[in-house]
C-alpha cells in the first residue's frame, strides 16, 4: 500500500460532466413522448375548435372577463395559500367534469330510458330493500338459507311487478318531477348527509331538503335559461348539487379553505359573464366543428352535418354494460385470489393465466366475441349486450390485476386483528378489507373503463355497424361507439371534408371524455394515497 | 357456562356455514371464469382455424375451398379475392412495426425509467408519472389519426419519398404509445433495488451516474428485459393505429431495411380488421382465414408473455 | 478531549514541505498501536461538529481526534448520534435532505466541509462498511474491483483484488470462485467481501457502522479478529452498540450519550476500568442502556 501523506491539501475533484450531460439527456428522453403528445393534442384541438376564426373582440372579451381575473386570483392564492388554491381549482374541475357526465346521463333519460320506467325500477328497488331489511330482523328465528331465499323472492317479485304497474298508471307526474324523486332525491340524500355531517339530525335533514328543492326547481328554472326540464334536472342532480354539497362539506370541516371559493366564483362569473358579453356585443365565436349540432346529430354522408350523438349514446350504454359485468366478476376473482385461495399449483396456474390474458391483443377478444356470442350462441351481431360482454372480457384481467393490488395494499395486521377477534373470512373481507381497498379498486376500474371506451377492434369484430342513425335503446339494439364512429369516418368515409370537420371533432370529444376519466382516477388515487399515509 | 355449552360453541364450524360457503363459491366461480375465457379462446381459435386449413378441414366436416398449411406459412402473397393466403407479408409488416416501435420506445422508455427512479425529485415524479399515464390512455384510433394527419405530412417535408400510408409513422406512433409500459415496469424494477446498494456505491465515492448506470441498472436488468418483451408483445397486438396509418396493401417487406418503412404495408392485426370491413362476403374461406391469423397472433403473444415471466423469474435478484 | 499529539501537528500542517513531513511521520507510524498513543498522528480531527435533522439536534458540539493506525470505537445507547458522527466524516449525511451540519472536520489537515471540497472525491479517500452486508449483485471479483474501476486507478487489478481479499481474510474461501455472485456467500463472508471492497482503493480511514450486528457469533468473532489486523495498515473507526466488542478490539473509545453528546473519549482501558464521568460508569455497568 502507498505511503500515507501527512497532510492533504486537496482531495481533488471528480468530473461531473458525463453525469450532467447524462442527466439532461434523460430529462429530454422523458419529456419527448409527453411533449410530442401535447403538440399533437394542440394540433387536433386547433383543427376541431378553430380558435383563430373567432372575432378578435371575442378573444378580447373573454381575455378580460375570464383569463385575467383567473390568473390574478390564482397566482395570488397560489403564493399565499396553496391549500385553498387547490380546493378552489378542484371545485372548478369537479363542476366541469360532472357537468359533462351529467350531459351524458341526460341523454339517457331523454332518449333511452323514459323517466317513468326509471321511476318504476327505483321504486321496486326501494320496496325490495325495505323487504330485505324487514326479513333481517328475523335473523334469530329463521336460518340463513330461508332468509336468503325469502329475500331473493321479494327482490324478484318487486322487479317483476312494480315497473309494469307504474307504467300502466293512467296519470303520473311530469318527467322532471319523477326524476327529481327517483334520481335527484337519493343523490341529495347522500350529498346532504356529507355536507351537514356534523350538524346533527335536523341539520342533515335540512341540507337534504334543500338539495331536493334545488333539484326540483330545475324543471322551472331550466327553461328560463334555455334548457329543457329533464336535462336541467339531471344536471342539477348530478353536477350542481353534488359539487355544491361537497364544497359546503369541505368548508364546514376546514373553514380556512373558504378563500379557495373566490377562485371558483371568479372562473364561473368570468365564463358566464364573458358568454353574456359576447352575445350582447355581437362578437362571433370560433367556427368550431365541435358544437351543439355535432354533439346532437347523427351521422350523415355530408361531413358538415355529421354528428356523434348515436355514438356517444352507444359508448355510454356500452360502459354501463361493461361496468355491470366486469366490476363484480373482476373484484370477485381478485377477492378469491387474494383472500381465499390456498397457495397451490392451481392458484398459481390461475395467476399465470390472468397475466397472459391481459396481454392478449384486443382483436383476439373480438374474435372470441364473434365466435362465442354470435356464431355459437346465435346472438345477433353488433348489439349492446354482446359488445358490452366482449369488452368486459377484454378488461376483466386488468380489473382483476388492479383490484388485487388494492387488496394487497391492505396491511395484513388489520386482517390479523379481525381474525384474532373470531371473525369469519367473509366478515373480515366485508368489514375490514374491502372498505379499505375500495378507493384503489375504484381507481383501477375507472382506468380499465377508460381503456374500454377507447377500444375499437373488438367492436368491429363482433359486427357493430359502422354508421348508426339512431340511438341504441336497449340491450339488443345495434350499437356504435365513439372511437368506432371516428374510425369509420377516417377510413370508410375518408375524404377531405371529413378529415377537416368530423374526424378532428370526434377525436377531440373522445379525448375530452377519456382525459376526464383519467384525471378523476388519478385525483382519486392521489387523495387515497395521501389519506392513508 | 357449562362444559357442554363451551364445547358446543367451540366446535361450531363457522367456515362452512351457508353464508360462508355461498360467498366463497361466488368468488371461486369468478376466478374460474378467467380459465374458462382462456380455454374458450384456445378452443375457438383452433377449431375455426382447423376449418381453414386443408389438412384439418375434413375433420371438421368442411368441404369447399381451404388453404394448405404450408402455403399459409410460406406464401408471400396475401390477396383475398384471389384466394391467396400467404401470411408472410403480414408477418413481415408486423415485425416491421415491432422493430420500429422498439427503436423508439426502448431507449426512451429506459431513459425515462432511470430519470424517474434515480434523478427526479418527488415533485417532478408527481407530475411526470400521471403525464405518462395519459400517454398510455389515449385510444389507439387517435394515435392512428395523429400519424396520418400530422406526423406523415411533417415527415414528408424531410423525407420526400414518403408514402401517405407508411410504416414509419405507424412505428413512431406505436412507439410513443408503449413508452409508458417500458418506463413504468422498468422503473418499478429499479425502485426495488435496495437503497443500501446505492449507499454502498456513494460511500465509495461513486458519482450519481456511476451508481445509476453501474449499479442500479444492472441490478434491475431482469425487470427491464421483461418490460421490453411485454411492450413488444403489445406492439405486435396493436390494431387500430396501424390499420389507420399503415395502409391496406399487403406488401412483403424486409423489416431490417430502413427504406422499406417508407411504404405502407399490412400487419396481421390490420389484415384481420380488413377482412371484416372490406369487400368480403360472410362465411367461406376468407372468413376463416381470420381465425388462422388470430391463432398465429395469439400463439406469438402467449409465447412472449411466457418468456417475459421466465426472464423476470430466473434473473431476478433475491435481496 | 484533545490528544497531546495534536499540538505537534497543528504546527506541522502549516509547513508546506510535505516531503520532510513524511520522513518524520514514518518514524511515528512505525510505533505499534500498543505504545502510548501520544506518539500517534491524528488522521481525523473534529472540532465542534453539530448536526441537526430538521429542528432536532442529533450531535452536540463534538470535538475529538482519531489517531492513525488504531481502532477507535464509538459506543453508546441507540439513537445517540454515533452513526451520524461517522457519516459526517465522509459527508454521507449530505445525501439526507433533512440533515444540517455545522463545525469543522479535518481529514489529514484539510477541512472536509470546505466549500472547495468535492464530496465524491472525499469519499474516494474514505472507506465505509455498513451494518447489513450490501455486496453488489456482481461477481466477487467485480465487487472488490468496483472502487478501482470508478476511480480508473492504475495498477494490476488482479493483484490488488487478491491482496484485498487476503487482508479481509476471505481469499482462501473464494479464490476459486471469483466469478461467482457476491450474493451467494454467507452473511459473514458477504461482510468480509464488503470490507475487501472498501480497502481495495487504499483509503485513508475505514469507517465501520456496526459491522457485525447482523451476523451470527462465529462470523462476528471472525470480523473482530479481522478488524484488529486491519488496524496495522489502516485507521479504523467503528461504531458499535456492543460494549464488550469495543472493549475487546479498540484502542480508544468514545462514549456518546443521549442527545448526541460526547461524554468521554480516552484509551479503552481507562474508559472501561476507571472512567472519569459517572454517567459513563453507569452506562458501562448497565444501569441504563
């Protein structure tokens, strides 16, 4: 070994240039895809919305009423009180996203499910729930199986009888009142309870009552603003009241965040105020291809008149079917694999199986749907039912895998505590594991549904029609979907007018829906992670 | 309580009570559904493909036009109306997309993973990771649209000989699509490397670059390779982006020849879509060729998934 | 607790002619560690070193000198800042965002916390062995040669690897399996591998943070024998919560007590047989722990 110096003057210096260059290269690589996508999104938004075709006055008005105040308030809040800023911004986001979904829901009640039918089913549900609760009171006198059978009979009976009964009534209240009672009231109940959770029974009842009244007024106020009663009621119940209730609840729990609502108010006032101003001043807005006409008309050979309405309805119905099928089955499989399954070869085989299924191309799932549902089971092609079933099979492995992750993240010590008290497996799962894992399961399901909304190939395989002129109305109606319609425009109807007008507009609508779903999932996940830490 | 009471209480079998059995059976059936799905897929593909090939068609009771196995796997022409069913052009096109997207996604994905795992602050991570998820969440049709409408025209200014439908744009767009897969799986593998190894490296006077490239990456190699294989398997199965962007002319090309990417071609998945949307009459040998291609595709992706599992298992370091 | 020998050194560090110095120091370093420590040179000299983790102070104004070619042990109950102090010597605390260091720490006369010091360069002159063995998932050879590779040192790597493994008492057991992964060795062997890895680049000081606490008794005693041998070539600073271990192998012992306070620092025999401070005596006799 070398002789040691007595004194060190300098330890020397190690060159970091390679490392620094490397670091910047890595950053560039990381940003490449994101920036490329951002650029592409800007291009397509520009093509679809054509912001530059608007009057300069239009731009100026909105700049003054919306952009400047928002930026001013945001930067002030961001620097002085970031928590309030996030709260205010989240309320704005919540309002925007929920209004969008409310619009979709309104479409269902306007064209697909008459409010009377919905009312009938909700009534049946309430009656059967009441019946089940009554039966549960006899849980000492009757054995489990008897109670189970009795409850099943009540449920089946209620659903078989009540909806038909309701529809055969000679007179019933108007659509919007029916909706208020059967759709708005339950939502108001949940929201009111949350908003006034600490105010005691009277306070809660007051809040719920206020919510119901607000929703009920929708039928009256809506037409004054140019919105028909049914959509108005739906938007109030799904967007306005829940958001207001959530905001109220948060402000009651964290009074300091109240200042965030200033941001919300500024944005809303700016948007509506600006809209009113451009109307009054007569400035023309952008000649956007994404307009009300596009969203509410059906396909047409003429690109300018083509619309996305049936495809949007189709996507909504498909999503409902897919969620109804894949959520219980997927979560059920995950629960079995995580909580019940012994660690043997059979279980490992199922594991490997599921991860392989997750990698199978979506076309092959389409073939599966074609061969099993259409050819083998003889179903008609391209209906909501088999489209939904095929897509559900496609995302089932994804739902299972993410539900398993969520279940795995529940600390084992909680299960041990429950078992240690003599709880059975099902009791532990129902009371301890599932509640804790629920947000993660929800996030995973939302992301999986987002994947399903964007899938085209399986729908093509099962024979979904390329163009649909009317909204699908039931499980056996032919269905189209947003991506499928866009694909049809881009390939079968490929021509300059379509590529200029319909296709970019369709892409933008599809992206807005998807990005909203992804954001909801991400926000949920962040909130869940920060809550559990 | 008497001994009898206690005995009765303690010997009560709660795990087999009706409620427990019911719930357990329900969950079990859900799990079994996944096996049923796989079995159905395999059964369906093999039986229908058997109807397609001449050697097995008689077993399935099919008479009429069929294709020979040899011709299918070695033929170089895919013209449905002429009843020419050589799958090689389709495979070569799929291979081209796979290689092209690998060239884009693998370097960028691994670089992203290293940056996120070793260099990025937690604030940067909170922004970048969701942004990458957005990249993965864009529907594939939209990527195809981007390729045809924005990327191809932009590339045309630099490469004059580029066709309107070409493999290059398709590969770029599929590559961008699978970057998040490579990045997130590799990043998981890198984060799993215990911090004590990094401490050991820093303690010896290694720079961050030394530690990241010389210690962390080699230690997580199995996870990184497994991410490559999974991402490529996704690229192979990618349908709509290539259908829109790569064209509909089946074209035998050499995937290793860069100039071949300037033309359009027909990957396997796009061929399947074409069979259903093109001028193809239902039933008949053309219809059944769908399943033959589907079977080939399924077997390829299955093998790749199995390899990826094996690689991860075998080379995973046990800390 | 400054050593008398330090006074000799403050004078000499001002002298620019290093060559003259090395002749004088050769004489002193040939003094074996069992001789009076007053003749030993100081390798590491801490002056009023304090460390905070956010607002909590973990080290209180530590001043001590670590002599050359001896084993200096730092003992005390857990959480008293011994590892924190160790990690100040090679500035590993820089890697912790919440840590804030004040004071001076000289390595052979140069203050390692000077603005012009590159921590990476510093760590190349100091070796560190951690509590749990952490060999890289590379071959045994590559593990030992790692320090040489990153410093791009010249010399015959094969020979240096062999020497280091011999000095770490591992050569005989692995000489035929240098290609094997380091992770396939037993716990005690892995820790000796980590020691070989640390000494291969010929560091000034070897820092050891509870090197035997994760090992079984047989492996522990092997490591302890090794440490005593290592002191012939290197200066060893070892943190240990095992008092008997400190008594067995160290020449000087520093006792850290609650709150990061250095209560006493002296020859090991003195600390264990006749400590000045009552608190130290209480700790040694197990009144608290």
